[in-house]
C-alpha cells in the first residue's frame, strides 16, 4: 500500500500539514489567474479565523479556507504589489541612456566563453549578477523602482559581492524580452552592458557582512578545487559540490542530460541527503550524544544550504533533515508526508514562485515517489532479513551473505528509481523534451560513485581549509571517482536508443496525467481504476505524439536571435530545414530558440541544416543545437571549409564525431527536401577564390504555390553582383542580406527582386526604417528586433500570411526571447 494512503488510513490527525500545505499552494496557484481580489482574500481569511474561534468544532474546512486565502495573499504580496514600481513601467520605445542603482542580490558569476563562439573582437569573459533595484535614473530624473534586474557585463568585474550597492549605466533600445521566465525568477528586467566601466560600486558591504563571508567561503572552496583537481574534474566538482555550472562545458552538460544523470550536477535534495548521511556516520563514530548528533546535522546541512545559495530543492531537503534531527533527542521519528508538507509550506511562504519552477516541482515529485515506494522497499528488506535469520541463511558464508544483501539493495533501489521515473518523466519530457531510458539503469549503479565523490569532496573542502597539506588523499579520491562517473555517463550517453528527443507535451495531457496519478496514490477505492486509466492515457499520449503534424502550407520562421541568423522552413509534407543558426550574443541563444520552436511545432528533429557562410553569427549555435535535436544532414558551400578558422574546424569535427552526413552544395543544385516544394541553390560561391566569406554566402530559393522565397545570408560585393547578373525575377519574400547593411541592400537589388515582403534579422531599430525607404511603400518590411520572430505562411492557395512575435520559451534565461504586451525591459550599453 502506498505510504501516503497508509498514513491517511491510520489517522488524519497525524498529517495535518498535508491539507494545509495543499490549501496554501492552491491559493498561490489560483491567485495567478486573478480569480479572487485581494479584499476578498483578506475578508475570507478574517471570516475563517472568526468562524474557527466561534464554532471550535468541525472547523477543518474553515482552517483550509484560511490557509487558501493566506496563499493568495502571499502570492499577491510577492508578485503583484511590486508591479506598481516595477522597472518595466519605465521602458520606452526610443533609445535613451539610463542609470540603475541597486544592491547585488546574488553572487556574481564569471562565465568564460569559447573563443569560437563569438567574434574575434568580443570579450572572452562575461560577469552575470542580479540587482535588487532601488532607483531608475532616466530623462525625467530619479524614480524609485523595485524588483530584480538580471545583469550581464562584458568582461570580468573584480571586487564585487552580494550586498554591494552599485550603479549601472545602460541604454534602453526598446526591444522585447522573455517576460514569463523572468516572472518565475522574480526578475522584471534584463540589463546588458558591453564594458566593465558601465558598473561602479557606490557602497561595499562590510567585511563582517554575512553575504561577503559567504562569498569569501565560496571563493576558498573554488580555489581548493582548482588547486587540487584536474581542470576537467574541477569544473564537474564545482557543479556537484557548490552548484556552480556557469563554466561547465556544453559537451559534458549534454552527456549528463542524455544519460538521464543531469541531476547529479545540480545541488539538490540528493546532495543534502548524502551530506546528512556522512554527518550521521561521523557523529556515530565520534559517539556523540543525541543532542550533539542533532546539532551536527542541523549546523552541517543549514551551513551547506547557505553556501550553495539555497535553491528551493536544497531548502526543502534541509528542512526535512532539520525536522528529522530535532526528533532524534526526543526519540521520535518524523512522518515523511507531514515533514514534506511542512517543508513545502515554508518554501512557498518565502518564495511563492517556487510553485511554478520546474526544479522545485521535480524535487517535490521525487520525494513523493520515494515516500510511495517506501512500503514496498520495507517489505523487500523484511523478507531479506527473515531469510538471513533463517537456518539456511545463517549457514551461508560471508560472501553469499554479502551477495544477498546486494540483491536486496538493488531491488529496493531499482523499485525506488522506477517510481521516481513514473512521477517525473512526463514533466521532464514536457519541459526539456528529452527522455532517457538508459538513466533508469545507470542511476542506481552511479549512486555509490556519486556518494563517494561527494563524501571525498566534502572532506577535501573541510580538511583543505584547516590543513591544506593533508587534502591530497581526498583530492586523489575525488579525481578517481569523477573519472569513473564521467566514463559511465559518456558510455550511457552514446548508447543506441539510450535517449530520445520528444516533441512538446500539451498542458492538458500533463494535468490529466498527474490528476490520475494523484487519484491512484490517494484514493484507495478508485486505485485500480486509476492505474488502468493512467496506463491508457499514457498510451494515448504516446500515440498522439507519434502522429506527424503535416499541414498543406509552407511556413518560414525568422527567429529573433539579435544580430545573427536562424531561419526554420517547414514544408507541407512535414519535413523541416534550418538555414543558419548563430548569434553575435552567443550560439546557445540561437540553438535554444530553434529547439523551442521545433518543440512548439511538434517537430522531433531537422531533416537538414544549411550554413550560408563562415561568419560566427551564422553558425556558432549549431554545435549546441546538435545536442538538443536530431539532425539528419548538414550542408554548406565549398568556401565554408576554411579550417584556418577555429570555429569552422571545431564544428566540422563535432559534426563528424556525431556521425551526421556532411555535403557540399554548389550553384544550381536542387535540395531533396519537401516533396511539393522546389528548393534550388541560386548561388554557392562568388566565382573568385579571393572573395570574402560574406560574398560567398549560399543563396537558396524556394518555389511553392506560385510564390518565391529567397534566403541570402550575408551576400554582398562580388557574390551580390553575380546574383544580379542573372535575369531579374520577382521575389515574394526576401531575407534582407547582411542584416540590412546598406552595402548589401542596394537599389539594384530592390529593382531586381521587387519584393513584396522583406525580413531583416538584426538588433538595430533604425535598420527597418532605412530598408523601408529603399524598397518603397509597396514592400512590407519586418525586423526581428521590433517584431520578435517573424513567421511567413503560404498555403496552397498562394496567400501570404505574416505573423509577428511568435513566442519562444526557453529554460535558460540566456536562450529565450519573446514579444508581446507583456514584454520586459531589455537594456544594453556600449
């Protein structure tokens, strides 16, 4: 019987926090839809409290109503009341120089970029930090503001830490930003500055500030790991021990994701539990009293949560450990369901937005799964214990007894892992669009290795601070453990059918799945029917995901990636082609934008990718993209193969290692993609070996339903002249070459193409106005800087439909952009 159902059957009084926490969470959830006003919530709270005092009996409903209203009030206070002074209200369409004054809210992180991921003149390092805003200094003077601003400063900024009061100079270009993700992070704006000079310190926090002490402690921990471990293992150890994944190589991150073991690299409840186990063993070895053992557990886990910045999963696990530790001196065991509910209530009280964060949701589901599997695991252990104490078991040798114990442990571990997979896989597939069956096998096998790496890592940090010369043995153990962990993860990542990219899962299906799962867990009478319905619902969802979504239209989406290019072409027969994937702001942003659009459209992968030329802002996202979605082939012109460019060489090596076919396209080739659409390469070289990269851009023409689309890359100079030498032809949709540059968008091109629609992918506001003047009033000009993503749809009837602002949602704040009335403020500075 499931543990939650068993506890509920035994006594409702023993788990009072479960309904209270559920009511509070429901209040937070309902308040997001503005269903109940703040006065009504306050009246409801007061009425429920008065009712409890008057009636005194049978007040459980009134208590739950009170907690429901409190949840709504808490959410209102944390989110909506701040909107009156939110920075978003000061966003303007015109470019203006602004200054922001605020206090550093989170520890600054220095991100080291790959040299091949950006232009040669770009900074190799970036400093990311979050500001708690105080004042906005614009054209109308100083205005008090509130909320958080996520800040990226090009270069390494030294000497700043949490609690420092700073002033940031920026420029508001009037662009759009990804509001939904920032809302979940309690962040109202994003500020970018291209120089360390844009950030200056007004007032530093004192040397005894608790935040500065935490910063110093983290720096010492990072220094110990860098000094004692190899470079590769040091980055992984920082992620596992300190939660710092800012400099984790993308190939390592991808391998852990594909093997279903990415949770090992994020400090979570598992890490806190392993630390608590180590502290408990140390306390037993030292023969501490129950009170001493409890103090050791509380101080150790709370201190670890403090050093690792206390994310919701860590706070939840720390609260569970504290509750358990408090019960040790009283010789009382805490109820898992009650403790989990109390931990959830505390987390939501401090951060109501945690209810909508995927990490917190997965952490909660995993613990519920462990609680539900506990009775079966207990039964397996009891049967194993009975066998060991039987005459047959007592006569077995020590080796066989150890083997029997290992079998029992494996049975319990795999049962618990299978239950966790049942609870979490739909949410993981919905949010990250990746399913890793191989993770079910390797996670159990890796637990001992991960536990050893963490225990030795904790020992390295503790001993290294007290006696650095004695830390070497711990470092050797950590290196060896991480070497074994990396080897298993890479092998699992490369296992055939070990992972699968999946399209997006509808929210309706997801809510129905977890509704049926909840009924199966909590509703004893309906449990058999709930399990059958859950199985049938899962099969129906899988069948629906496998049905191709073919539409009788050609769809071309110009994604908003800043100064760069990423164009997704969807054919009527369901095939998909990508033209370029890069951004001057970093390739990961372009890759995530493409991946999110494919998921939104229900596409599992790409049938082909065409790289126009060898400028980094047109291909630097391709390596990241290959780790996110399956790609059948990659094509480029002969001029792209300039292996003197580091980025080109690394990309070709990566494509070859991924066993993806590469092909060279030439002028006049017809691409075999899309049955009813003619795809021709109009130009693949400039006809001169001395031509520059831009001049040798691959130009592709699409013919469908009597309409013509032209993708031009950065075509200019000799290449543009060669294109214009051909017979002029009317172009219905033209991609503005070279991001709207005057050198590429000439009067001759305007006369040659006579386009009906022009789309430019750029990050400058003035580009669209200049192009409109060049191409004339009869041409509609769209810019991804102002419109967000631009989607051109042509049905078989030949009608041209334009949609602006297709939202791209992403899991990483550096990846996503969006457009619409809920846009946040995006600032930059040079």
